[in-house]
């Protein structure tokens, strides 16, 4: 798995340099795997960071990260494909490519079914890499050691992601003291929608405005039908919902790089084909995440509350870390308007310019880096999305740095507006 991770890293490090400043569609031409969307495996970006204003140094970090790469989240996918492929094989209904796929799937199916929803080795390595990059980029925060609180979803893959991240930080500097917590007591700050959250509330939902004009979108979404005859000579008599079979095959394909099984499906699906239909897929992801943005208000309030506690001296944390899911990080990105994700355009063709589904990839993360100066009372904050400096809808004259007072005022009003 480490060999796979290294290969991905060396490939994507070069590609990500070219991706900066490119349109979404141009990025796909360079790296079509981004069309995997929320299945895209995170790779660190070699980004040149903007120097802070003179005299300012980082001293505190607030973070929200999605769990790393994992096996498919639902056993139904593996079980359905096992049943359909086995029946087709026994009935001689597989193409040559289908037979080759069947053999590789059969050899791996016990592992796949056992691993359902669990973090893969790559997922562990992703969080190690993110932690070490954070440490190396902002050494002033960590060099003297200090206390860190890390909280996680109750789900195993998030707990293990947290552990990987925290272990790496301590390896960087043993003076760092980290308390890790996966508890119902802290769910409101990391997964407020969890049914076990004792503070769970009901929040208003809304659809993105582009859905009013969805019929104007003419994007390609035909791949689901194209892949079936590449695997099966006939679907007659096969079990299950044949109409979903194409989607199941695509979902398996995009999940495979996360667990070290690239190549299992041969050319049944290609990255270039996925890139051609990405814009339609991206619209679907935006429609899925957009309505839940208000439910992430407790996370944003937790960020503000814990940062304030550091600034007024009631907390001695040098960092607050959170580990959860795409169902939280995606809507939080929209709620905060990171890189314009909250623009909510009427034109469906404009959605790709304000939100790209690969930004909610495996191990995706939001980092807020706080700076202070001995010569000024103003605390500054910079937002980073997946390792790259990101914009916020907060007024500033020194992007990518924002005054904490302006940040707090803007987002407090944003939170209060939906209560």
C-alpha cells in the first residue's frame, strides 16, 4: 500500500502544481481522476503559501478533517456485484472483459466484504501526511509543545483517522500532549446530525437554486448504460435491480484506488469517461450537500467558541482537531462559503465554478490558521482547504488573511440567521 501511496503522491504532486488557477474542466483534463468526486483519494499539494503581514506568526490551528480512504461504505454494493457476477459467470453471460473482472473480484471479495466501511492503509497514511505537513508548515505553533484536543465521530474509520493524525504530530514533537475523544459529549462539534447527539436540533433546509433550471442542463450521463454490455453479453435472468447495475459498477471502480485494487476492472470504466460526465455528477453532489449546510452551524459555533477561549486565556490549546465525514465537511464548506461554495447560482452550468466535488474527497480538510503580532492587537486568520489557501466571503484588504474580529462577526451573524 505504501508503494501505491508513493506512486499516487509523485504523480499528483506534479499535476497539482499545474492545477492551481485552472478552471474545473481544465483540471479534469490534467487529472481525470478528480472526476471520482468524493471518492477521490487525497494527496498533499505542494503549495506556495503567502507570507503573513510583517511581525505576524501562527500560534493556533482549528481543523476539520474527513476520514481517509476506506472500503465502500455499504456492504450492499459488494454483495450485489458478487451475486450478479457469479450468476452471469455460471450462465455464460460474461464478456471476456467481464470474465477477467469476475476472476479478480472473486479473489478479493472476502477482503472487500470484511473491510466494508473501514479505513484502508492509504487512509491512515493520508492523515499521517496531512499532520506532518501541518507541523512543517506552521512550526511556530508546535515547536514548544502544548495541549491539543482531538474529537471524532463515533465511527471507527474516523477514530482511526484521528489516531493516525495525532500519532504523527507526537512523533514530530513528543512535547505535544493530545487528548483524543470519541464521545456523545462532543458530537455537536464534529457530527451534529448524529442521532446519538444529545444536543441534536432541527435546522431549516433548502434546495440549491439551479434546480429550478435543471432541465436546461444537457450534460452527458450515459456511462451507466454503456458499461453494462462491456461486462455482460446478456442481463436476462440476473438477480437484483439491473437498472442500478451500471451505477454499481462505476461506484466500485471509483472506490478501488482507495483500497489498493486499481486494475481490477480493466478498461470496463475509464477515468476519461468519468471526466466527461463529471459536471452532471457534480450537480448531484451539490444538491446532496447544499440542503444540510445549516445543520453544520454547531461545528462553526464550536470553532468560534474554542478559538475565543484560546484568545481570552481560558484555553491553553495550540490546536483543536475534528474528524468526521463528507456529510459534514461538504455542507460546512458551503456554509462557510469557502472558495465561493455558497454562491448558489441559478445557472446549472455555473455550479462547477463555485463547488467541485473532489474538494470533499477522502481525507479532505479545512484548516484555520491563526496569527498574532506583538505590535498589533488584531488576530488574523487564514483558511486552507485541502492544503491550499482558500477565500472566504469575509471582507479583507490582505487576502488570504482576515481579521479575526471580522471573521467572528460575519460567521456569528451567519449562524444566528438560521436559528
